[in-house]
C-alpha cells in the first residue's frame, strides 16, 4: 500500500517558523561575539568540510541534537546546560527551524534560528573559517 503523507514539509516548516523566532544574518553577526549567545551548527560534517564554519560555532550534527541536549543522556554536551540563547543554523534554515521546535519541546530556551542559514550568513559577508 502506498504511503499517504498527511503533514508535509511545508506544514512542518510553517509550524516551526511560527514557534521558533528567526533572526537575519545581519542581526546574527552582532551576536556572534556575545557571551550570552551560542551558535549551534546543525550541518553534516561533510558540509563543514566543504563550505567552512562560522567562527566559534558549536557543531552538533542534527541527528545528535536530542541526545546532546538531554542531561540524562550519556551523550549530553555541557554547552546545552548553559544559560545562553541558542542560535541554531543549518545550510538554508529548514533543519534549524525544525531542530528549534525539538529543542523548545525538550525545554531548551531561548532558541532562535538563522533565517536562510549558512548560505545567508555567507551572502551577508559574515566571517567564515574556510577549510584548509
């Protein structure tokens, strides 16, 4: 029997964007060096190797997010226990919006995501550590 998808990506993204505040790349550049914000790069390691990184961003592959947020998990990362604003980003802003919902549902807050993702960051002239 064929699958029937009842809530597609457009619906999921609309719901996520209604819950997770998006910030522009221009606004994000002003937050990069602040101690009360942490940038969380959700991209796949191959994307980082290919495209570079936002300096100082913490890398958390999207598939590990729930495990790294939960302090009861053996994979917990202390960065997620900090009293900071979490700025999630991915390549284009889709994964970060969906990840933001997951993080909020788990109790992590505050969470925002970078509108347009790493691509918007690069286009706006944000600093990038390029691969060697």
